């Protein structure tokens, strides 16, 4: 997962043409989703991009780990966030006090952990299996975290596991495959996740019951950066980005719709709903390898640019 973030610049270079547009405009294929012309999922009311909430982002330097920054949702008051060490920020806890993170431990394995939403108290979990990467970043029901587990030398052990959110103990298997958990449905009954492609291409969006079972494939050719999908507040759809640089809304009933908005003319590679469901946080590249952070209203209006640096910036999470 850390390696996937470090390769974001390579991703942009590969998919953007010299003039700054998407290298491909082909629609993604789907195993279960049916493409429709206009969104059927419920759209939340529009709100203004103000300074009442914050956005966590990271900026990629020429060398060294990305710099974590926090900024008001209107783009003002940019400040450093947390220690300048290598970690991947994931999802905010249900009570709004902690951010789940993934980072390498002293043995070089990826483990889960937490950091306060104020940037203090970074803590990594002890690894209960020294042969396993256990990247825990998604909050699960019953005060647990969902984790991506794998061993580069033994593909048979790969899959999603859940652990206690307090210390990363008690790993329980949920899936079998190179799977990255994204988000639980608002009622906690289902988990959306992305299964990596065996040929190195885009992943497949899937859902599974929270207690386990047979997963259902919904959409192929997903981008796999950051949190690769996010459930809407009302549970009607899952927001995700595809490898052609588009945002899509996917329902568990099998409908896939393109999210459109004025100004969404670049390559978009992630999207996250705000806590009130009124806006989407996204990263979009308009020219070359440069990407900037934006927000847009749920109805596709009011695109607001958050960053304007000459580096690659990536939106990571909404913060309270």
C-alpha cells in the first residue's frame, strides 16, 4: 500500500498525454454493473466549500516521504500535519478522534496503527504474524479494523482480515485474495473492497457481507490509489474511480453511472464523500504529472480547487 502511494506519480505519467488529457477515454468493463446515462443513486444537497471542516492531503517531494498537510475546506490555512515519517493515512474513526494509518515497522513489514486527528500520538500495532503484512486502515463494526493481509512469497495467505482497533490483535479472516478493504456500508452489514488484477491492471470492486460469505463483483478497471472506494451516506451507492480517470457511482443492485460535473476535465483518481454527504474530495491532474486537490458538490456543481502547488498533491481524508 505504501508502494502503491509512492507510485502515484508514475500512474499519472502513464495515463496522461503530453497535452494533459486522459490517455484513454474507453469506458470500463463490468462483471455485474449495468452502465446508465444518468445517476440513479440519491444525491445529497449541495453545501458551500467552507472552513468549518478540514482536509488532509499529502504533497510528494522530489525525494523522501510525502509531506502530510491539513487545510481548511475552503483552501485556507495550510499547515503541516503530524511527524514527517513514512505512513499512509486512511479512514477517520467513527467518533472522529483517530485516523487509521498504515506504515512499515522496524522489520520492514506494513502494519496498522493510529494517529490523532490533530496529528499527535502516532502509534503502530505490534505484528502478530512476523511473516505477514497486515495493513489495517478501515474502521469495521464492533470496534475493529479491516486490513489487507499478504505475504509476497506466499500468495495463498492473502486476504482481508479484521483486528481489534485498540491494538491490532485477534486477526480474523474475511476474504481470500489480494484484496484491499475500502469502506463498510452505513449500516455495517457489507464491506466494499477492491480485488487486485492478476495481470497488473485495474482492480475489481466487490462487496461481501460483514460476517463473510461469497463476494459479489460489481465493476472492473478500478484505480487502486489511497482509499479506492467510498460508500455514500445513505447507502445507495459506492463512489469509485476507474483507470480511465473517471468517477463512477455503483449500486449493489448492479447499476454503474458516470459522475459528471462542470470542470471535471482532467484525470481523476480518487473520490471521498464528506461526512454530511454534500461534497466529494478528489485529486485531479490537468497537465503532465501534476495533480491538485479539489472538492465538488454532490450534484456536480461548485468545483473548488484546494491546492495550487507545483508538486503532486493528493487528497487523503476529510477531518473534523
